[in-house]
C-alpha cells in the first residue's frame, strides 16, 4: 500500500488549532519575563527577586502540566485545552486591574502557569492524528507554538511604553487567548485513535520505568534551557550590557526565534537520522556555546552565541518528542505532562541559578559555566543509554529510529 504524505495522513485543522493554542498560551506564559525590566521600575527588586518573578510562571506550569496530562488522557485534549484557555484569562484580568504589590505579582506569576500547561494538551491533540513515521514533524509543528515567546518579547515592552502602563499589556493579551479559544472550539477534533482513560494507579507504573526519568532529564535541559533563557535574557542583556527594556527584549527576540522555529527542524531531522544522534550533537553544541558565553564577550558576539545555543535547545525539544510517542504511545497524554513538567522545572531553575549566582558573585560567568557543564553531562548520558535503548526498543518491536 502506498504510504500517505504527511499532510494527507492526519487532520490539518487539529494540528493548526493545537499550534495556535500553544502559541498564544506560550505568549502569555512568558509575559512577565518580557516585561521584567519595566516592571522593576515600579517595584524595586534585587537580582534574585527578578529571577524569582520570571521563574514562578514556569514553576506553575510545571505543576499544572501533570494535571493537564491526566485530564488529556481522561477527558481528551480538546476539552482540556478549552478549560485551560478559560482559566488563563484569570491571571490576565488580575494583572490588568488588581495588582498593587510585589506579592500580588508573585501570585499572578504563579497562576500564569496555566498557560504553560497548554503543552500537555496541545501536543497529544496533534500527535494522536499522525502515524509513527511522522511523529517528529507533527510534534515539532505543534510544539513550534513556543514561538509565542517571540510575540511577547517583540511587542510587550513596545505596547507598555505606548500606553504608559505594563498592566494594559495583560488586558490586551486576553484578546488573542479569546481568539484561540474560538478557533480551537470550532476546528479542533479528537483523534479516533485516542486511548481509553486509565486509572491513576496505572499511571504510577510509568514513573517506575527508568526511561521515563531519562526523558525528564533530557527535556529539563532542552525545553528548560529554552524557556528559562526566554524569560531571563531580557534581564541579562539589561544588567550586563546596559540595554534599554525594548533593546534587551529585541535581543531576546532574536535568540527566541532560533529556539522556536527550529523545533520542527529537530523533529524532522530526528525522523531521518535518529533522535539520539541528534541529541548528542545538540547537547554538545549547546554546552560549547554556553562555555563561550561565560567569557562575556561583546554584546553582538554573545548575541550570536546565544542564538546558536537557543537553536540547539529548540531543535533538541523536537528531538526529544520524536522519541517520547514511540516509547510511550499509549500513555502519551500523561507522559507529555510528566516530561513537560520536568522541562518546566528546568526552566524554573535556570533563572534562579543565573540570578542568584549573579547576586552572589556580581558576574554571569559562573552561571553560564554551570549551564555548559549540565549540557555536556547530557552528552555523556546519551552515549551511555544509546545502546540499551536501541536493543530494547527494537526487541519490543518499537518503531522509533533511535540509532546513534
């Protein structure tokens, strides 16, 4: 039988709806990171407090991704996504009208995690429509919704300056979320391949498997690095190079574009040459880039280095999720939540590391050296597990191309 092309093998409206939901949700998720420099003008904060503010939405997203992962398997990704977008409007309204203190901001930051949890519904909605040979590309296209970061970093500070208020940006963000909710409701459709809901006790068995934890480590570095830097780079460029809020956000946008739009490339290439081979290359390249950034070169040099690092992390996201559906196809909803939560934890810790190390030492050099060491340790990990995964998955009849 002739194999269908990618575009004929799945459901394009659902794929687009998943992308749009993830895109606008991601835009909201990183809103505080984009506006951090302007917000710091209203609320005096230490470097550690700034790091905490931009890290809290990522922490909230990590926790709620587990909840959304369970709901995705139990009530379906479409209903879960609809609930997520409705709840996302709560912190946006709060940030727009009711913030009076730094404590209020911290609460809004944590609640913004609902937007970050969109990952656990959007990706399974897309994944379940496509056969194994197209999982990398399908998950990469849906996952490219992290390009919402570009919208946030590019426009949030400009809108805040235009209206003379960063709070107004929260109010304006309600509009694209409402549009995404309408599109998602009208066009998204549950796949007929949706697995039957499982008991919570069955899900607990997943966490007893070593592979689940290895995927968590892998994604905490790739996605965690991407989202953590997306939230923190505006602060870094402002503090280290004295750039204005808009200039710092523009530099961040340039880096974020690499991480966002190369995610599908990572998935596509992983379909062709194998996810493990791609990850070994990408972790090594990211580790080298972070080591070079630690020398704090001139601003345009560091911009180029961070662009390459973010490109590697973005492609790494696609590579990890080329493997996950192949290994845990029947538990993709919960595994997306678990692995996504791990990625969020990585994204939460990264600003904490950079912000606190900078406060203690007055330099970003030690922080970026730590990031470099973490990435290079992942290279070692991938070399250790590659042979075992190849043998085990092939022996079980797995379809994933995991060759190294």
